[in-house]
């Protein structure tokens, strides 16, 4: 389940922020407050912090973009550097043991940045506006992501994708990934999307035709299990912006990319 910034403001993300920043709006002399230790971090201040983190600016077309000099970009660069070194070593080790190394990438806010959608709709989620946004196939890259995809391919590592996007959004996702230069293994055998009408047999425990009860963790870990157990690959690294992209096993190492704008359970 995807929760907007407003819905999740009192949740885990804000609990962290509150610990560091609580008091930014504290009472001064002569000013009365509820004096509650349970008050969440102020959402207006949180949005400002998020804009600072991304270095958010609107381009000439009014599209909100992240800055390549932002703390967000710096965090991604550190993750990218670690991942490259690890993938190189893990791929050689896997092949030495007769294994077929693979990497798994989530798509939304792991490869394609949806900051403009979050800003434009005030950090709230609506399936209709989200679908319209996805179908435009014009999202910018998450900094460094196309290069990392191509790097894994160059090292002889099989690239797979596992996304919460639907089958109806497949062509737009493929078009968008091609636009940013992540044109690697974009076929149906490598890009796994939600097919609620005709779910795959390996998800039979939580999904049957027309009935989908899989949580994000069940769906994504079940897909990774299929790739390892049925297709014979060893997933050496799994990349996602949500912990639900990563939980459930079937990956030697996980990489959590930053995303303070929404939470998927």
C-alpha cells in the first residue's frame, strides 16, 4: 500500500525527523502550546527539508527537478560507488562458483524519479493522476541509475526489473527507461510487473486470476525466488527505494536508495 507524505507524516519517516528537528516550532515566552511530546514533525517544515534535500527547482517547462549538486545526489553517488565495486567482485565470485549472477532493480524512484508528481500533487497519491503521469513516459533518471544498469550488463551480470507498475503501464515504462539510457533487458522475461488479471503461477499463494492479495514483500520476494529457483540465477544485488522492495530474502545484498516522499508497505 502506497502512503502519501501526509498519510505517513506521523509514521517512521517523521519519527526520525522529529528526533533530530523537533522544537523548530516550539513555544517561546508568552506563547502557549499543547506541550505534547507526541506531536509529529510539522509537515510544512518537512516539505521544506525535502526540497532542500533534493535541491528542488522548476525548470523552464515548470517541471520540478532534483539538483545534481544536492544532498540527494551525493547520497546516490555514495551508493553507486559502493554498488559498482561490489557488483564487480560479486560477479567474479559467482562465476567462479558456477553461478549465473544477476541484479534486480525496482523502477519508480529507483531508476525513474517521480519528484515532479509528488510536488505537483502535494505529496498525495491518486491512481488516476499517477497513471496519467506514468503514461507520459517522461520522467527523468534517478541520478546514476542508467549508468549502473549498463555497468552491471558490462560485467556480465543479468539485469532484471521488479516493479509495482501494472501490465497496462509496461509500454510506457519501457519507453521511459529507453529515454534515460537504461535500455537493457526490457523484455517481458526480464521486466516483472503486476499482472492482477493473470498472475504467474509462482505467486499462487497470494494471487489467482482476478484475485490479488499479495503484499509488496510477497510479490517482490516471490519474484526473486522465481528468478533464483526457477530460472537459475543468483541475485547478487537488489536495488529499491522502499524497504518493501528489499525485504523477504533472495538477494545477497540490498541497496536502499533514498526517498523521503512516500512509503510503500
